[in-house]
C-alpha cells in the first residue's frame, strides 16, 4: 500500500483516540443508520407489480449481482493489502530488535572499554525507541533518521583498531550487522507515513453508499424485513472498513504495533529493568 501523510482520512482519526469497544460500535452504527435512512427514503420510488415491477426486479437483480461481485472483491483486496502491510511492519520491528540483539552480543567480544561502551549505547538507544520514537510515531510524526546513539555507535566502531585477526573478523562482522540495523531502523521509521491512498478511501465509501442505495431499491413488501436486510449488510461493510482503518496506521490506536518487542529485548537480553 502506498505511503503518504495523514491527510488520507483525517475524518477517521478519532478512531485511533478512543477504545475499540467504543469506536467499533459507533462506526458500525453510523453505517447502519445511513443505510436504514436510505431504505426509508427510497421505498416510495420502488415500482410495484402493476407498474413495471417484474422488469425492475430483473434489471436490479442483474445490477446487484454484478456490483456485489465488483465491490466485494475490491473490499476484500484492500482489506487483505492493509493487513499484509500491517504484518510487514511487524516483521520490520522484529528484524530491528534482532539486529540490536546481534550487535549487543558482538559487542561482548570487543576488548574493554569499547565492548561495555557499545552495549551501554545500545541500551540507551532501545530506551530512546520506547520512550521517544514510538510516541512520535503514534502521533504520525516521523522520528529523526539520525540520533546521538547511532552516531556514537558509528564512531566507536570506526575508531576501533583491531589488534589481531580475530578482532579484525569480529570488527567486520559487527560493522555488517550495524549496516543491517540501520536499514531495519529506516524501514521502521518509514512505515510511520504508510497509509492507504485517499482515492481508495473514496472508492470504499462511495462503494458502500451505492451498495446501500441498491439494497434500498429492492422491492420488499414488509418494511421490517427490508430494514433488517439493509442493516445486516451495512453492519458487515462497516466492520470490514473499520478493520481496514485500524490496520492503516500501524503505530496508532489500540490495534497498533506497540513496543513489546523492544521492551522484551531490554528486559531479557540487555538485562535491564
């Protein structure tokens, strides 16, 4: 899915600021309410049996079948892509924590005091990710691509002069791990701006509206049955679009990717509380 600013659907930003237990029912209720209003508004325009009703039913049935497949596939593809992007960012976060773990273990093989200095800076960097980077990312702000910790690690590594072949090999491997770590960090930061393009949100909402209109034009003699049918379809569409919105900004809201992996890394491997 494309990347960009948070301008794609600012009207939905409230979803990330309230608990899912509140936001989900409100969001679905909005879809259901609009759909029921459309049904009530269109019922008087539906042709009856003595006014071209059978022909209307055939034409509407063909339109609904064709549209249902088209919109259903579109909705499914966008939902699948949104979830895939979400899982991809989870993998990026895992790779970054793994890279920090490798660097920390490699640092233990360096002579003192550089080994302890490297490990101390890595702990400081992990703290910074948890307390600074993640807060900014949750607010849609891209953290700085450079940090004092990265500069310090780079200086320690490039200033180190191996005294033997063993240290030389370790030094080369650690620099390679550091470069991989920089790439993983950049990918994690870049995902802050990842979102569904605005044009796809237009497709989703316009499609949901057309779907409600087509259902509202179906001839159903009992109003209660008509409202029930329209409400159930609208509820499902609302659920899917809510899920898409929840996965869209991976660091915001209750469904967001959190700092668990970094906290586990700090608490276990790095041995700090």
